[in-house]
C-alpha cells in the first residue's frame, strides 16, 4: 500500500460495552501522526491475531486509526457467539463507543471479507 508511513501504537484488550452488558474486546492501532485519515473498524470471530492484525498494522502505519474487535463470545469478548444473530446491534454499540473517543473525527470505514464483511459493517 503506497503512502507516507507514520508508525503506530497499539492499545490492546479495550473493553467496549454492548447494550446487553456483553464486553467486546478491542485492540486500537493508533497512527503516530497529528493528521490521521480516519478510522477503520474490523470485527472478527477469528481472533485479533494474524491475518487481521497485519491488515490493522498496514492501515495504521498509513495514518488510519484501526479498531480490531472480537465478535461476542470469541477471543475474550463475553456473551455467546451465535453467528449473525447479534452483529447489527454489536456494531452499532461499537460505533456509539467510538464516537466517545477524543481521537475519532467522524470518518469511519469498515473492512473485511467473508464473515468479517457480513452485517458487521451495516449500521
């Protein structure tokens, strides 16, 4: 991916609350720049490691904040994993939490393929 490289810092295991009390565990990849390009939200039931962390690193290094979030009931997030059942509500709750972050500037994109690209991005 072309573009200026900024470097990034990672804050791991952030607890993002869902409306029913579940906690959605999230890693925040923050670019080291005074002019970030926006935020990319990636939600996955497959874990926050490879290959999703690689995608997060590429975006963050190019100036984007990245939230890499485990779907409920997977990889530290609480609640029961029931495929496609809670995704719409959970992504709306993740975005509501995101709006409270001082670094969020209102620009949001989602990224993913397969399950990761399903209703996770529809909010």
